[in-house]
């Protein structure tokens, strides 16, 4: 027994070890394979059966071999002494086995030990242990696998060291290895193999690109932002339920389909759905997005400059009338004497005398400075036009009334000039071959001669206007008639000759004028002003007046500008160098214009109208061809009373002073200074 | 009511009062101040008669209340105001109205006779009482200007200038009442608008529309001057003309337009005004232009006062302008007197008072000015019914004006006694 007891002790030690192994490696599935060990374990755990088992237990020494090898042998192995261990006698056959299974209630806890070939019935503790193992739990019931952990090596510094181990010696003596390494480095530095580290480049890698930027350019860039072109808003056609007129008919659909896609007015067919729910997915979505991208990509990257201008700034800056002085501002003198409307006035070249012709069949000569009527000449008809010869060396006034023009020597001014004029006229000798002329020249005699009349020209038709050439020898007169070629005749006083320059009628001639310097002749019909070259005898220019009926015309002393007054209240300024259309149209008068005039020296022109006013304008013509004339209305002069719906009939400037004369239907001539 | 400290003084010894400041109400006007002075004088002089006074504050006539005047003139009311007082100018008394047949273009009067030129081609001599004494008809056209040359005893010399381009020198015997054209001064090529006799009374100068000034001798002789232009047909004219032909001593040319007025500032210097907007001063000895004053308007008339050495001009606007002819820098208008509403056609300084002048205008009014009150004239003489063309002021205190209403008005202007003394 002692020996057995010793072996039991050995076995128990083995089981302990195996138990530990089992705790870590046992799998539930392999329980059966482990059963031999469990057998030992059972032995150790059940002290009641331990004695019985120990008595039977023979230690088999075959080791861990498949026990089938001993299937055909009576023994199942060898004990420690090398003797055969015989199999227990198996009396149970298959039937017994079955019956046992059926009848034995402990069959399920009976296991067969192959090593010994015996059956073992497991106790409750053993079954419980098997269950625990199968569940992967520790075999020991009392073992707590979730004991609270004690964190010895925590980050907190404890007052007591974890170990009580003294510090190593090497922790307080210098390290030889380090000394060696330092020596190598020092050597390398000495030899120049190691260079000190380069200072870091101070230039910052990144910097504010716009730090130095001017605020204005930033704003400018913001301003230059070009917004994407806006998408067209959907219209009725895009509606899921468009009005019927937007739906295409069959023919239209057909036509739409036959068109090229880029020719189509709309890129889709409007369709009608009963409700929004019935609208299918948008099939052209990708296509439409692509076209939108194309639009964005191809949209013009040009800024449309919006002109933000104050409309007042667009009005040209005109100088103030105050700065354009001198010009006539007030009525100074009234020349009273005529009893009917004064049709025409003219100032002598010296500026001392004024002649006026009136419907009361008189011509009056006035002293300008005192409004004294020095002479009155009666004629036999209403005086239509008077004109003082511009030649200062002769003293002649042309007067037209009815069908007659009278050249009159008023006997004013220098006596010598007056007598010289008389001599010039009387010294005329009739040429041998006298041509038949349309106009009859006769010498005034008798009382007419005493009144100053010198030459009388009888015309076939009523003469409306007479005007002198600048030299004072030629005299043009107008006999308006709609369809006659004899509307304008030019007389030469020194040779007493009359010419008819135009063969064809171009409309009713209103007035004519000579160019002040060049051999041009201006003829104003109702709508046009024609400029003829007298030497080449051709039409040079035709000015379109843009008005219905020209009433009067004046040529600038420089010769390049013409003003035309018209019955439709307009005054047209032509710059002959610019165009044949008016450079400027002035509509200051309320009623028809009757007379216009330029000043000889001052940049002034005046217009008289039926509204009884004279408007004086500053009309500066520059020598510089690039600069257009400056036209500023400066003064409205009122004084004439309106009689029979007629106001001012003629205007004339003083030759040397900035004074303007006007004659009116009220029978007066007025001087404005 | 606020009070002012004022000290009164006068240059007339007769009305002198104590030189002590008075406290007077600021709202007092001319009449109040005049009463104050009269009261003071009554206290001083036993037999003082009431005299109307006019008051000058810093050389300007007082025309409103003292406070408002000092306010407009920017005079401090804190200090003592110096107020000068003078005897009030009495209004010119209308004397005569002499009717003519036609417009009166010019008038010149001396102490006894009035000489007028008229648009009826004659010149007339009138007594001061308005009696027609003599008519000189010889011009073939309107008489534009007249002038007395000399009066010694019974015979007088006078000049008439006309639109017919001649100046006639007449000799008039007042006793026999006979007139004779002594010389016909020919040479102008335009109407002679103005003539003036020099201070020595031996020469005269004429200005014409032909832009020329011509100086002629005013001494009658028995010889006829040579005529330079032999080819000029004179036969006919000679038979017509009155008197012997005279040619100019000197011609001054320089004006660009008609000469409208001319006068002698002294024996050596001539002053002419023209339509070319200039007044030119000429040296008579050399015949050269000395200086030029430029205006902005046509000059109608000028007048020069040797007392104050100022030139007054009337032009084709509403102003009478005063110039200093000695100033070298061109145009210096010292003062402009604005009250007329038409062209100023006549202007004449008082021969005795350095502050006063008379002006006639196309607005039918003759105005009497004191240049110390330039805002408003002293008196308006509104007698004419038409444009005033000429005006004159004699040494004896007679103001004459003629115009287009064919009337010549004379006014007696009593220059106060103190002025003669001053």
C-alpha cells in the first residue's frame, strides 16, 4: 500500500500539472480525447472512489498511442514492471449495451476508459466540471477571473518605489562609449568633416501676395468681375401645361423635326400633361447642362462699359452771354416818321446814316446818332427794298418799289464823294452797239433828279429785293416768279448793263446775295440755297435748309457761313466747309422770321421775327478750320409792337458799332445798343 | 433811441459853430441836423436867419438817416463822426423857354448872349431874356456845334460847325446887329460835329466824322488861304460860299471812328472823344497823341473841369463817367454816375464848383450832379419833352439845355455865397 500510496502521490502531482495545462488548452470538443486525464483527475477528486480506483489502477506504460493497436490482444499494455495488463473481461455485447443505455439512468454520465477498458460513472461534480470546461470557464469555481487590477506602473509618482533596487553604477559614472562618440565628433569637427548647420533661409516660403496691393486695384478687380450670363427664365412653352397656343400643330411639329437643331426656335417640343405627377423625367438634362457649360465657357469675357454720365454734362458748355459782350442790350433810339410798315433798312458804310423804305411810298434817311430824319424821298410805290452801296467811294442807294429800281444819291456824307458819284453817273457814254435788254435804264430828270434820283431801272416784273456786290458796282435784284427764268438779274452800274444769269427756273427765288470776297452768288429758293460760281458759271453747292420756306438770308463777312431765316420760325446756320445741311438750327422765335443779318466785324448775328422781337446771337467763326462756329443766343430785344400780325421786318447791323437796327410793321426803326 | 457823437464843421466862416462833439439821435435826417445847426447859430449870432444846410459824412452827402447812411458806408458809430455842413444848394430856377424852329443841336452862352445852333441850318443869338437877336444862315446843312471865340466890346467872333463839312467864322456887331461870315473853314471830309476854342482865343479845334481833328486859326484876316487841291472842282462852291476860305493849321489823326467831342484841357493839350471808344489826349505843339483812355462804349460828349481836373464823359449807355486824364494806365474810371435811362448826350462841369456837373440825356431829363453824392443826382430838370441834345453852364450860374423838342430851357442856379468864397 505504501508503494501505491507513493504512486498516488506521484499521480496527483502529474494531475496537478495536467490540470494547469488543461486550464489553458482544453477545448470542449476534445473532451473525449482528454478523458484519460480526466480519469486521473476524477480519481484525485473523489476520495470515496479513490481507494477502489487505486486498488485497480495499474499504470499503463504504452504512452499516448491509439489503443486500437491493442484491440486484438488480451492485454492493453504493460505496467511499470513490464507485465501485461490484461483487459477486464467484457461480458457485455451490443444488446447489453443497448439495454443498459435504455435502462440505466446513469448511462449518460458513464464513460469508457480505453486505457483500462473499464466504465466509469461520473459524479455530479465531475459533470459540472465538464460543463464548465465546455463553456470555456475555469474549472475552479472559486477562481475570479475579473479581479480588480492594481496598476503598479502608473504615470503617477508614488511615494514608495515599486522596486527597492539600488541604482546602477553606470548611472552615475561617465560613459566610456559616449566619451568615445564625443571624441569622434570633436575630431570630425576639428578636421572640418562636420560643418555647422547652415542658418535657415530667412525668406519666408509663403507670403501674402496681395499685402502690397492697392485698395483701388482690389476694388477695380471686384468691379471688373464679370457675372455669368444669366439663364433664360422658363416661359409658358416650358410649362408642363402650356396654353394651347404654345402647343405645336402637327405641321409645325413636322417642320420642327425637319429643321436643323441649331435652327430651331425652341430646342424642345412643348407638351401638355394632365398633372405634374405625369411629367416624365427630363430626358435632355445632360444635354442642357452641357449647353449651359458651353455658354459659360464661350461667353464673351469683355466688359460692357456702362456709361455713367450726368446728362447735364453732355450739354455743351456755352459761355455766358455776359462774357460775350459787346452786343446790343437795350433799345436806345426810335426813328419815327414812317406812317406804314418799314420793309427794309440799310446803313451807310460809314455808319452815319440809315436809310429805310416803307410801304407809305417814302424812303427816309436818318442820322444814326440822333434819330433825325434828314431827308425824305417820295416814290410812286411801296418800297420793298433799300440797299446802300457798300463802296465808300460812291454815295448811292438802291431802292426798289413796284417794278422799278432807283439808284439814288442822297447827298449825305462827304460832299466830294457825292459830287464824284454824280459825275460818275453823268459821265457815262452810250456804247455804239446797244443791245436789247430786258431792263430799261433811264436817267432821272426834273424833280426826281432834284430829289436825288439818278438812274431808274424798269423791270418787267415786281422787284422784291436788291442787293449790292461788295465792290459796289454790281447789283442783283430778285423778281420772284414761280416758273419764269427771269427771276434774278444782275446789273452792272458802271456799264448800265443787265444780265440774266439763269436760264432755268429752279423754283421761286426768295433772296439772293453776293459772296463778300469770292465770285460766288447765293440764290435762296423756298427750300434750298444754291451757290453758283459766277466765273465758271456753274452750280457749286446746294444747301438743304430743312425748312419749308426761306424768307431771308445773310452771308458771313468771312464768306464761309450762311444763315437763313424761314417762315417756319427757324434759323439755319450753314457752315459751307462742313456740309450742305445746316450746322445748327435755332428755333428761338415764336413766329416767322423776316430778316437776318450778320455784323461786319463783331461776331454777332441777329434775326427779326413776326413775334416782334429781335434775337441777337453770338456767332463766332474761328479761323481755325477744325473749330466749329460757336453760336450762343445772347439777347432778345423787344420794342416793336405787332401790327397786322407783323412784327420786325428787317434787321441790319451798324458797320462799326455793336448796334443793331430793326424796322417793324409799326412804322418805326429802332436802334438797340 | 441810440445816440451818436458828432462833430460839425464847415468851411464857411459865416456859419461856423464851436468845435465840440454833440450827441445826436442816430435816426436824425438832414432836416433834423439842419435844425440843430440853426439852433446853434441862433444862440451864437443874434440876427441869424434860418438857412437850410446839407451834410457830408466823409465826403458823401447824407441822403437818408444818419444811422443807415453810416451803416451803408461802413462807418463805425462808436467814434465821433465828423460831419461837414454846407449851405443847401437851392434848386435851379427855370427862367426862360426859348422856342426854335427845329432841333437845337448846340448851345453856348456867355454872360450876355446865348448862341444856339439848330437843325434848321442856322445859328441864332439870343439875349438872356430869350429875345432873338440875330440869325446866322449860311450853312447848307444842319448846324452841329457853335462856339464863341471872342467878345471885345461890341464886335464878337463866333463859330458854327455844320454837317456840310465846314466851319464858319462869323463876326457879329452887336450894336449895329450885323453879322458877317469872315471865314469858311474847309478841309473836313465829313460832318463837323464839334468845335472848341482854345484858352488863348486865337485857335480852335474841330472834330469831324472823318475821324480827324483839325486846328485852325481863329483870328480873322483879309486873306484867303491857299487851297492845296487844285484839281478839286471849286468853281461852283466858291460862288456859293460865304467868307474867305481857310485851311487848317494842323491835322491830328489817330481816331478810328468819328470824333464826337473835343476840348482843350489847357493851352497845350487837346482832348478828344470818339466813337472808337477812346478818349485821346494830344499835344498841340507836336500834334502827337500823348495818352489814351479806353472805354467800352461810344463817347458822345466830354467835359473837363480845371477845378477838380477831372474829365466827365457821356456815352451811349446810361452812365456819366469821371476820368482822371493824367492817369497813364489807360482806362481809369474814377466814378460813374448812373441815373439816366438813355444815352448821355451832353455833360458839362460847373465852371465855379468843382463838385458839380450837369448832364443831359436821351431820356429827356437834364440832371444836376454833385460828385459827392454819386448814387443820385441833386436835381432832375425834367422840362424837355424830347431828347436832350446839348447843355451848357455859364460862369454866371445859368444852366442851359436844348433838345429835340425845339426848346431851349434856361435855369438860374444860385451858387451859394460860400462857394464863391471857397
